[in-house]
C-alpha cells in the first residue's frame, strides 16, 4: 500500500506512466494504439487503471470534531509525578478528573551511577519506575540531576556521584546558599574533564538501555545546574558562569549521538542545538510556563530572558516541528490559572492558551490538577487546556473507487492534523473489516496545524460484509497496551471511526429491466439475459463495456477513446523483462567492503574486504533535498564534499538495530527503508557516525551505487565496470 500523496514511481506505476504518455500522443494514433493495447497481457488491462471514486463521504457525513473523544491521549496533556503523591511510584493516589497519560520522574544521578561505567541504578531505580508507569498505561518522562536545591542543609542531599568526588577524579564541589531562592545546595565543577567524561558515559549507557523504549515518552537533558535546569542563578550573577558553554555543548553532542528515536528536551534554546544548528529530535521544556514564557509587552522593558524571546532570538521558533515542547505550569499559578477571575495579561500572569498556541506545547506538568484538583468551571477549562496541547487527528473525507484487482475496491481516506503539534513517533492509519486489515504509515508526518494527507488502501474486498462495517483507527508502536492513539472526533470514544460504503456499481444487484443507455463515466452491469438488439450502432460509446457473449463488429470509433486502458509508454523505463537477456552488469563478486562505523579508528581496522556472507552491522544513507523526518541525521553539513548533498544517515528504525547481517540482507534493509547503503567515502567522512545502535566501533557494510568511481567489484553494490559502479 502506498500513501496517495506519494509521487508516482515511473518504473513501477504503469498506470501513471500510461496516462502521462497518452496525453502527449497525437489523436490519430490513439485508435491503433488502443487496438494494440487490447492484445497485451492482463497487466495492462483496464483493471489496473485507477478509477474515479464512485462514492465519497465528506466531513459532514463523518463523525463531528470532538476533542473529548480523544481522551485520554497518549504522550500529551497535563501530568504529574507519582512521587509527589501518597503511594509513590508503586501505587500513586492522585485525582484523575483530568485524564493523564504520562508520569514524570526526577532521578538523582548518584542513585544510578556508581563508577565511570557502572550503572546499577538502571535496574534498581529507573526500571521499577518505568515499569510501574507502563503498567498503568502511562509513559514516563525522565530527568536526571546532580544538584536539587532544598530549603535547609539538613534536608539537602548531593546527587553528584560519590566516586567523582574521590580519588583519582577529585571533582571539586561548591556549597552554596541563596536568600533569593530560599535554598541551599552543592554544585560540582562543571568544567572538570572527568565529570564531563562521566556524563557522556552515562548518556551513552542511558540510550543503550532506553532509546526507542516505547514506555518512555521524553527524556530531558537535565544533569547540569539546579534541578537539572541548566542554570545556576542564586541571586549573585557570578554564579551563572558555573556551567561553561563547552560543557553544555558536550552534553548536547552526547545526547544527539546516543538517542536516535526517543525525543529529548533542553530547558533553554541553546545556540548549539537550535536555530541554524537544530538537532533532530531535540525539543524544549519551560518550567515557568505561563509565568515568564512570552513577552506580552506589559513589563516596560523587553524581557529578553523570558523563554520565547530566547527562542525567537535564535530564529528557532519552528523547533516544535522537530522536537516536542513540554515543561511545567509555574507552581504558584497552578491553583488559579483556570479561574474566571485569573488576571491574565498582567505581569507574570500569562494566559495559558496563548502560551500554548505560541510555543506549540505538547505537555505540561501540573501538580495541582492531580494533587488538589480543580472544580466546576475551572475543571472544565483545565480539561480543555489539556486537550488543546499536542496533536489532534480527524478523518475529513473517505472515498471509494473500483479496485485495480477484480472483486475489490480502493478506499482513500484524508486525515487532518488539527492540533498544535505533531505526533512525534511512528503513527499509521489502519483500516479493517472482516477479511481485511492494513496499515499505512506516515500520519506522524502531518505536522502543521490544519495540514492534511491522503492514504489509499487497495484490494479491499468488495463485499457487503466488509464495506458495511469498515473501521479506521490509528496505530503506533509507541502506544501502550490499552492506551491507543484516538481520533478527536465522534460522540464519545475516538478509538475508531466506523463508516459504511456501498458496493461498486459493477457489483450491484441487477434490475429486472434493462437499464437505460450508460453514461460515459460508469460501467453498468451486464443484464440478466442477453438483450436483443438490432444492427449495431455506427457510433460506439466512449467507455469500454464488458464484452458480450458474441462480440459485435463495430466501426472504428470516431471520437477519442477513453483512457481505460491507456497505451504503453515508449519513453519510460519498463519493468525488468522475465525472458529477455538481462542488461544489468554481471552479478557482484563474493567480496564486499566494511568500514569502521565512525570512519576511524576501530579495533578491526578502518576498512577491509570481506565475504558477502560475513555478518556485519547496517547503517543506511539517503540523499533527500526536501528533508527527512527528525530521526534521520545529517552528520556532514560542514564536509567539503558531502555538505551540500542533503545527505542523511540512520541506524535504528522503529527501535530496531540491524546487526549481524549479510551483505544482501544489509542492502535489503536499507532498500526497504527507502534508502541505500552508505558509500565507502561517506562512511570514511564520518557521515554516519553517531547515528545510533552503538555501531561507531563496529564494521559496517558500505558500497558504491551506480555511477560511483571504483577500482574493484568489492567497492560497489553491484559490479565495477570500466572504473564505474554499475547495478545496485
């Protein structure tokens, strides 16, 4: 199945080729070509020509828009931390008057990491929390920290790992107190190379364990500064320099390299990760949301330190198309922000909806909503605000046409994304009925609010049993059991949208009397008995009708025939012949090339020639001038040879790493993903380095595609002929 919005593929889509060529043919040649086409094999019969819809359901025929029908919506809306409530993460007791699908966890780094490469806390601390939330049908959001300020020294616990404070690392600690924050704490020397190395090791291990784990919705970079919020403001401006830019950049690089699937977020829009340096899959979180998010012009001077002005200064206001926007409603505003007398628009009391619209928010923490609970109109406003955030999908049109396969129909559905932000993981449209079930990927690509895409399901059984009970639904590998992604339409539950469609005209029961002459747009069914006719008419209709029992002889048509079927093109590539002599170069040799996953160095060498049957890792490359989804990485933007070629690379697909693959298997993996194996030069230029799966130190398959300069077959995906790779 293909999305109907995909461009035609000339080598495969004979229907589109035929239609395009026919428009350029001189009219006198059409009758002869039509006769020739009728003699072709069934592949080119009228059955493969796409038909116009014979029935369409518009938005007025489908269930109405209703944001409440999508509740609870995975990976969006308000949430809380189980550990802020009675019962903790194992059995939290909090209000559910607002449907929540996520839970947040602050976790001290020292509770997880006990040595440079020792992380026992993944099993003892992180996993129990993630598993507990998933058992409740909720995704986890994680943030790790080292310095969590407390109101007094007795209650403060440093979470900088103890081994870093001791020999041989001896990371220096600075105790601090702040009257402005009414808090105390202890911060490590953020410039210490041993600390930076430890943080990089932690991020790599965290990704090895949890990148692509569908139980985790988002991971905030955290680790640096107070509460892991990347600032160290105590009221004394000198403390703001405690976290060097180089340390922030190192942590950004570590997360960018390690995480290929799971969305990550930073507290502030740092120049090294946003704007012209936008990292794919990087979002933001504002933990003073609706307090100092936007500058409404009521403060006298421009508030350049507010959240959105900082984003705007980097020209990074489109970051949300790539990475999710989250955060926390400022705690002192939570209890009143949805009251009718909330002073919205005054200083430090910003209107929630305006902030959400501006930032394209997907989720916000809100302890009050679950710990105390809103009542009456405040509750309804809070629920509407939770619905407002993130994605909202609806079906706006469903049409059905006679199928390209006999006894089937093709059904096209148009989906609109009507929310503030995309769905940031894989999302497919599913169609099912008795005897049929199919999924079409790409719903997650509908990013902009109000944008649409159409999806065509082919070979749907043309039976009443199927067409009368069709159901559309949304599916994602990130949806937890019992917590599906829903449509924001319908009276109550948007889990599925049911439709009923009529049988195609050719399958409709015949009438007792012959029908009137057919129109030029519809094929009518054959009558129950052969009609008695006089002499055949001299002027045929423009539509090919089913052949009668005894084919009448008619004169050549004098008007242009219909495009069904269309003539075979003469200037387009044809499918590979089955009996003719192949024109491809000889089969590739039994030796191919593997290259170090990070270019160099690897323990096995930087590059070597091996048997095609050896097992090695897979990384895929593709040139995409129009860009690719956020999980593809551009690693060679500054390279003199590859920087201007829109080169993307990727290692993990839907959470799956492809290790220990033969050469042919590796080629097939990339081909299935609409990509190719990276070339040797691309690998050596580190264009695929850091794209995930810990393949940087592994030997990865590489080969030159057609046109690539070569000196031996082992350098090509196919064969080396006269210094140039041929074949794929």
